[in-house]
C-alpha cells in the first residue's frame, strides 16, 4: 500500500517539473537575447487601470467572507465524520443507519439554524 | 474482477508493457528500482495524456465556443487553425515577463507552478482500466477531495503576493466560492460512497460493472451537484466571477504576464479535463461500457467519455451567462447543501435496505432510480417555487404610483379636494 503512495510521490515530482519546463524555456530565451527584458518604472507599477495606486493593498473585507469560511469548516469537519460510517455501513447495519440518519438530521438542523439567522444571505 | 495478466502487446491493458519492463529490471536490479520505474512509467503516461490533450483542448474550446456563437474561430495557423495553440505557446514563451515592484518576490514566482500540482496529481488515482492507474488507493475518493482543496491555498498565494487590489478581491471571491462548492462536491461523492460501500475510485467503477448500470441513472442529483460544483471550483463560465473583466480585471492573476499567465490559463483546461475524467468515472462507468471494454482498449473508452463530458463543459460555457456572487452562494447553500444531505440519507437507507433485506439488485436498482429521479425533480421544483422566486432576488419595486400618497391619482384627488372647497 505504501508503494502506491510512493508512486504518487514520483507523480508529484513530475507534476512540479511539467509546468516548470515552459518557464525555464522562457527564462532561457531571455538569456539567449531572443525574449526582451527591458524593465522600467512604469512597467513595474502595480496595475490600477492606468492611474497610480492609492493606499495599502490590505483593505477591509466584507464580514461575509469570514462567515462563509466558518460555515465551511463546520460542514467539512462534519462531512469527514461520515466517511468511516459509509465504509462500515454493511457491518453496523440498521443501528448504524439510524445513528447516521440522526447525525445527518443534526447537520440539517444546523443548516436550518444558519438559514434562519440569515448567515447564508450574501448581501 | 480477476483478468488474466495481459501480454505486453495487448493494447487493451497497457499495464502489460509496464510489467514487462519492471520484471526485466527486477531480474538484475534491486526491488526498489523496479518500483520506482513503475511509478515513473505511470507518471510519464499521465503526462503523455495531459500534455498533447491540453494543446488540442485549447483549439477545441475556442473552435466550439466560436461555433456556438456563430463565429468561425481560429482558422489561420495550420489546417483549420490546428496549430493555433502552438503559436500561442511560442508567443507566450517569448513575451516579456513583468513583476511589479511591490510584489512579494518569492511568493509571486511560486503559484504558476504550484497551481499545476493538484491538477496533475489527481490523475494519479484515476483508473484507465481494470488495473491501470498510477496508484490504486483504497481511499482514492478522499484523496481526490483533499487534493482539489489545495487549489484554494495557491490561489490565495497568488492573490496576496501581487500586492494588487483587484488580485486580492479576485482571490477572496474565488476562495469564498470554491470552499462553498466543495461541500456539495463532497456530499455528492459521499452519497456514491455510501451506496457503493467503497472509497476506491476503481471500486466504484467495478461496482457499476458488477451491477450493469451507470451511477448517473441512480443518482442524477449527485451528478448535477458534482458537475456544477466542479464548474464553480474551476472558475468556469457559469461561475467565473473571479475573472469578471468588467469588475476586477483578470481576477487573482491580474499581474501575471507572459508564460506565467499562460500556465494559469492552461491549468483551467487541465483541471476541466481531470474533472471530466472523474465525472466519467464516477457517473458514466469510467473504463467500462457494457462489455465493449473487452474488445476496445478501456483507456480509449474512458477518454471518449472524458471528451463527451468536456464537450458538456464547453456547452455550459457557451450557453449560460455569468452568475452574480450572491446568486452562486445562495444556490450552493440553499439548494445544493440541503438536497445533498437528503441524498446522503437516501443513499444510506437504500444501501442498508439492499443489504439487510437481500433484494435482488436487478429489481431494486430500477426502483431506486425512479425514486431518486422523483426526489431530484421534487427538490428542483420546490427550490424553483420558493427560494429562487424572482421577488426575493430583485429589489422591491417602487410603489409610488400605486400608493396613497403621490402619483397622478393623488394629484387628481388633491385637485378635486381643492375644487370642492
């Protein structure tokens, strides 16, 4: 089984090399004087639709982003708990099924609560 | 399924060639060398599929979209424009690469490469045939979910490092949308895992083979959730708010130019190709096609189904307009998540009934299919009637003309009252 993960590790190495090749080719053409490399002050400005950028980049964000991330973490963790049950469903039979349904019901209850609290509205 | 080991010249199972080479190495070399060689052959095989297919897909996507919009599309470079992607690649390689002064240098350089890693790595668990995958993990579905979640980190790296407001806004939008749609995708796959009782990707294909049915017929809503959820995670057109040109320029890769931009462009196609392949595997039977896989190479069947799904993705792109962020979010949390939970319960119950009561799958599965299509239809109907009603989405209408005060009628009443005095 560990051998399989080793194969994935080899694939990971190739996955890093594959997108690097065009970048290396691009870098090589720059040193062969084929590709231009003439930086100047204006080119290296931060893009802001033609005007100089004002203020810091780290601006305030809508609180909704934080709320969505929070709900996501809740649901993701809860869903992960269901994976073992899915594999053991045959052996735990009806008792396990009922327990799983109750768990899904609690999940749904949480969703209803968030809905009622307007946490799902994106305004 | 225990196929006899294929001969090396058997095109139906390319594993034969790989085994021939590794056995030859094992004769004179150490075991670890043979194992590494197997991995290298698998990785090269995956890249041999992705690389050329990417080039063709760029042409295909532009051509099909053009045809759908009554244009001609690329037709100058090479026969019917086939060499257009090559010309594009050469052009991008020879373009000057700019990096803004304010950018965080190290974090700026990494994302174009890193964003490709999950796109290629998820091919590792995809079965191209009965025993043709780089790594046939027992928990392949979990691996798929975990790896596709890495995208979010890379997008945030890119958005943060450029020190550009548009890039940061784009990255935040993508992250909010990707993590939201990850829940429906996981729920749809979890329903399949509940029903088939295996976490292995190949196991799900074998289940479909054993029961002579494609899972799309039994779990239509899960297929829809996977399809639409993936388009959102891939930032493709029904959900490409990260690249809404009129609002935030090019989204999270605004400052990238030259080949670095090219990689961001190519990874979208690579991801779409991978998701098409996984959709074909989970819902359309993968390498299996009612016994035809005994005659035609199984990897060709998988690639044909992948091409079909890719066409569906292009079709969606050519048909649907871009949705707003709040529409996308409410569609995810108010429709997909509740319906996904319902189908989770349905799949678990149906599986337990099938096992406990010992029903014949040939009888039970059609009944399940009818029930599930019914539930899916009911879910769509309820959502369309209630949560998605236009009255809720649109701002409340101005009521001045109909109100007691103001408007023409009020003016007349005032005039009447004045004349009455």
